[in-house]
């Protein structure tokens, strides 16, 4: 799943903050984005991606997906803060997160209650 922070500046930043910053720095006059417009644009893009996926499978969309995601090469700990180190390498054909543990190769982290705490770089099976 995913979500967009359109108008709420807290606790991090929102899309409209970024638009205002761009307007200040570049002298542009872009209008703030509305939630309904963002939803419409997102659904349109997702529809196109779904068509590509149906035609070409995962390899039709993964290059674009990896271009924008922030997890590749991220070092995480498995099971606890003192657990073994692993590196995120991608997603498998079913969409499960893949990690590489030295000496153990690449394995998929299945959605059996695992959680990924990005702030602590920790994958914890529940």
C-alpha cells in the first residue's frame, strides 16, 4: 500500500509544501494540488502500469519501480536490533521483499506478520 501527504505539513512534509518551495526557488506559479486531482492522476498511471504488467509481467514494470524506490542496498537487521545484517536487494515475482544475508544468499521476507521499521532499519517477524 501507499499514501500521499497532500496538505499536512506534519510530521514530515507534504506535496503542497514541495510545490510552494519550488515556486519560491524557481519563480514558478504552480497551483497547490488537490486530493481529488492527485487520486485521478494516480489511478490513471496505475491503470497504465497494470496494462504493462499484464502484457509483460513483473519485468515490464520493475525497472521503473526500482528507479524511484529508496530501499535498494539499504542495510537492515533481521529479527532484532542485534540480529543478523542483511541488505535489501529488491522484490521477488510475487512482490515480497528480498534481502541478502552474507553467506546465506538472497531470500524473500514473506508477509507472515513481518514488519519493516524504516527508521530503525529493522525487519521483525511477529
